[in-house]
């Protein structure tokens, strides 16, 4: 049957509709190169082939995607998605002619929306496929998968901050968020892209971790992992990587020349922590930076003649001789030889040389000479006998005289009689002996001196052998019961039997503070130092050096009071801080300072060598100009001891001048005290003078007493002779070096007694000099009226003693508890911007202790505890709040509190 040409399109439509209706919705397999379905008898070369096939696409947000299909020769092209034919109205068709073959071509486009894809449930993905027809048959394209693109917000694994040493490897892990398509990962260093192609020291693993093979200082930075796909770009939290450098010692310098050109001296060598210098919080070098050793240089000794020998017998030549040797001493070590002759020859007959007796006249001459010589010898013996008897009479007169001792005042100063309470009387005490020093001493080469030595006298002993206690509150039955209970145990039998030098209290986990008023001694018990559920009764005691035997070796000296805190053996979970004064001039080149602790058996041991602390030690010390703060987790008895490394080592002495408040006799005593520059020593002297009725007559002065082996001298000058006269017979008084240097006596004193010419004399003007031989000295210009001048009386007024020596709980701390906890929570975690506890330590000038703070569970708590110990009760809380606020923390405004809010 013939068909009209005009009916061919309609026929093809009927055929396509019939095929479309019979094919159903069964999906066909996806093939990369579709297998054609030829029409029987058709030419295979005219089957459709695809010029453009649909490709996999992702739907971003709600934007539909476009699928394109183009084939030639093709009369019809339709899309089939997930086994279902797409409606004809959804197709956009464009017909053209293929330029290369001249055959008809057809291009079809469809849009796929997010809603269409989301209708597909289960594991099957949404796909689309093109089917093209020609007169020779059909051809199917490859499947194109349409997926909804997304990228989740949270990283599965983020990089963490690290601190690594130089040349150590660094691995920063990163697992990007889940996404479709999978996210690509790149790394930023301080917001700059890390490119492994440009830096062979870094590479990125398949798991997206950033690896630095060997850490360099330039690798100190903030690192950020960045994940991105076509949907979004995500950034991880920045990880601060700090590459630190531990300090290393340089080589030792050469030994210096001996400090003494003759005799005993010192030489030293040094090294610096610069090879390399510690950086970025690296550990400082361990060990000493200075080594010292004793040296001795042989002194040249000039030769000196021995005494002349006896004259020899008269020789035949009428001469005799005598000799001497250069051996007393002999010259050595480059000393000068003796000057002069070693042999002396003289005529032995007064130039009358007689060889033989010529007659009786010569014999008579010799007999006469012998008789004259015997007479002269007898006369000499009589004169010697008379002189000796006169000498004995003179000595007995001197021994009976009391004028030689009238200028010295004895130690025992007793109150005057009741009828005259203002009169100070001095009673002699002939039984006073010199206090002995326990322990070995450094050898001193002191040559003979014509000065008046006061080595065994009352001027060197303390004013009173009795105990003078300072009551900061009225003794109660509770205090006496507490002391009596402590005294029953062996360890506490050396504790003072009063409460003036003791503070005690009952504490729990809230902590608190113990203080002995006017001594500079306190014990800070931080919060949580006592385990929760425990209650401790803790005491703090000040000992007198003479009551506790502290053995000192070599050139060691006591620099601080001896302090006990206890009971020993209690369990502490945080270090407590013991604060006490010291009188040393801290200098690493001059002192070797050690903290000593007494065991329960009574022996003393070194528990800390200052300057060589380790964060793992049980003890740590913050040393300041006049005080030290000891961190300890074990209570006990402590003392700070120093050993001089050179003659430049010095102790601070406080000089005080006292005199009677009222004087009704002609004699007037000026007492000069030399005491350690500590609050406890000052307190004891002031209390003693209150009992004696004394007053301060000049402002206190400081004197630096050096380890130069030289004594301390005191003298009075420019006393107006028309009104006063001094009863001292020598030009100055002297305190031996060892009595001051050993430190076993907190204060020593000398008394100058002046006598008024008239009872109406009341104005006194003179000078008192106190100086160390070849060392530091002070001069006091005294000019006041002894009857009514009290202008210096208030200078040493002690603080009110009615305060509470024990503070428990939050009242013991300047920083409110809630503010303290906020500061700790904010500053303990490391911060990439440096706004953490390290910066706070730098602002408070405590950055030399960073390693110690870092070894504790809460470094910020250690810093705040030390601030509390140093600044209570007069610390400026606003300055601390400003330091915290200056760190740039987001909640810094919460830390700014006023004194009233506390």
C-alpha cells in the first residue's frame, strides 16, 4: 500500500506512541555506549548517536538543574527519569542540522527540581536518561544522577592547640563535615594558605591531617582547617601551635683573677642561658650560671734578721765578732732580702792590744777591772728588785680602782624603786658571759690591733635574759588549752608557752589565713588546700633563735625568723604559702640561699636551694627584697639560711637609738640597737623598750653589714663639754663580726652613758656614729630636749594588737570567691590570642615562675594565691582587676569590682 509523503510524520507519531505505550516503566541498564535497537532492514549507519549526553549534576539549595541531550540523526528525543517518561510539555526541543554530516539533529532540555529528587526514598538515587529515535531505530544515552548538594556545619574532628619543642614533629588532625559532594580540605596558617608544593616541610595526608615534619620557630601560628564544596565553606576552630625553645647553657668563661692579691680570696666563672635562649615559654637552663671557688695567693714575705749571736772570745788580733742570719723569717715568695751585714767585728781591748802579761802591774790591772764589773752587776740587781716592788704596788692600786669600768653598762637593766618610777638604775652583773656560736666558722686572719676589744662583756649580750611576749589579744582559756595540748607531744615541746607569738585556728576546705601581728609572718591556706570533709586545727608560731638550736656550717648565717606551722603530717591537696621577712640583700652573685626544715626527729635539712627550684619539688619560694613566700604542701619548722659567696654579701641591719622618757638623775643613757631588718626583731625591741620606759630619739637607719670579717664600731662625738661629759674611757665600742653575722641573736646593743654638769641641763646635741670597719656606716645627729621632746615617739608605734590573728573562709581573702572562680575559669585554658594565665603572670611580674605555675592543676589559682599572700590586707584590688581586664577576655567586665562590692 502506497503512503502519501505527507502522512509520514503522522505515521511516525503513531509508531512512537505505540512503542511508548508498550514499553511501560521498566528501567533499562545504563551503558556508557548505548546499544542501538535497529529496525529490521534499516541501515545501521543511520541509527542516532549522541552528540551531548546528560551528566551527573548537584542541586544547590533550591535551584533546579538543567539536563541537555543532543543526537543525530534523530527525529524524536525524550527523557526518562527513574524509569518514568518525562512529559512532552516539559521538554524544550531545538532542531538543527549537523554541520559535519548534514544530517538532522535534535537537542532536548529538561529542568529537574529539588522536589522531584526528594520524592525518591530509599537507597536508590535519582537518575535521568535520553532515548533518541530515527528511521533506523533507537539509542539510549548514559544515566545522569541528580543529587542534592549539602555540607554540614560541624567538623567530625577539629585540630587542637599544641606546644612542641623545636624540631619536633607536629600532626594536626582534621575530619571535615559530612557533605555531598565530599568536601575538599585546605589549611590556613595565620589566615595564609598552606601550600605543600611551596613548603616541603609540610604535607597533607589522605585523611586531611596537616603534618609538619620538623617544627620551626616560624611554625608558631594559629592553624585553621577549611572544608568546602559547591554549597558552602566551613572553618574549624583555630588551633594555636607554639614552638618553644628550651634554654641551653653557653660555654663557661675563663676563671676570673683571684679577688685578693695576697691571701684568701674568690674567683668565679659564668655562663649564660643563651645557647639557645629560652623562647615561647621554653624551660630555663637548669643549674647555676655562676661558679665560685676559693683561691689563695701566696703573700711575699720579706726577710728579717735573727738576733745577733754572742760576741766571740777576744782573738790574738785583739778583735771579737758576732753574726746573724736572714732567717727570722727567711725571704720567700719574692720577698725582699735582709739589708745590712751579717757579721760584725770590733776591737775587744779598747784599742789597747796586749798579748802577754809583762809584770805584776798588769795582774793588778786585771783584778781591778774584774772587781768593778762585779760591783756593777750587784747594783743592777738591786735596781731591778726595787722596780719590781714598785710595779706590784702600782698594779694593786689599779686593780682596786673602779674608774676603768665606769664607762661600761652591764646587761641587766632593772626597774627603779617604786618611789621614783622614772629613774633608770644600772646594776652591775659580773656573771655575764659571752654567748657562744654553735657550728664551725670561716677562718679569719685578724692581725693584732691596739684597739680596745670587747669580746667577753655585757655589751654584746641582749638586754634581758627573760622572755618578752607580745600579746595581740588577751590570753584565753581556749588559747592556754590549745598550747597545753600541743605541748604534750614531743615535737611541740619547744613551742613558746604563750600566745603572743602564736596564732591558731580551725579550717576546712574554704581555707583561711593565720597572722602573727607586727611580725610580717603569715600563713595563707588557699581554698581546697584542705580536702573536703576534713577539718584541721592549724597553728603558726614564731621562735626566738636562742630557743631553737639551728646548726650552721661554714659561712652560713640566719636571715629570717624561725617559724613553725603545723601540725606536721596533715594532708594538703594544694600548696599553702608561708610568708616571712628576711634581712639579706638578695643577689645571685653574692648569696647562696637555702630553705631549711626541721624533721620530727629534730635534725635540720636543706629542702630547697633558691635559684635551683624544680616544678616537681614539694617546696617553692618567691624571694623579694624584704620577704620570702614559701609554697609548701608539708607543714613544719622553717628558716631561711644564707651562705656568702663573696665579701659583697650583706645583711640589712636596722639601727635604733633609745633613751629614757624622763631622767631625774645626772646620768643619761643612750642605747644603740643593732638588729635584723625584720618586723619580728623590731617588735621585740619596741616591746622591751616599752617595759624599760624608753623612747626613740632618732629616725631608724639601715646599715648594710658585709661579710668582710670586720667588726662593727660605735662611738659618740661632739658632746658639748660645758654641759655634758662622756663616762666612756675608750674612743669607741666594738661588736665582733661573728656576734652579728651568725644571726643567732636578733639584736645587740651598746650603751653610752653621758653625765650632765648641772641638773638644769636639758638640751643634748651630739653625734653617734655606727660603722663597719672598711664598710658602710651611719651617723645620727642628736639635737633635742630630753625632758619634753617626743617627736620620734610615734615612728615605731605598733599596729593595734586587738585584731584577729585567724581569718576563716572568704573573709581571709581580698578577692571575692565568685570573682576568683570566674578569673580561674577564664584564664586557665590556653588562648590563641595570649589572653591566658601566662599574660597575667607577666603583668604581675611573676613570669620567672611560669614553669612552677604550669606544673599545677590551676596555674591561675597559684598566681592569685601568691597575690593574696603579698598584698593582704592593703592590696589594691582595682589594679588586679585592671590587669585581668587588660587581657582582652570577653567577660573582662565581670572582673572589675570596687572595694565596696567586695
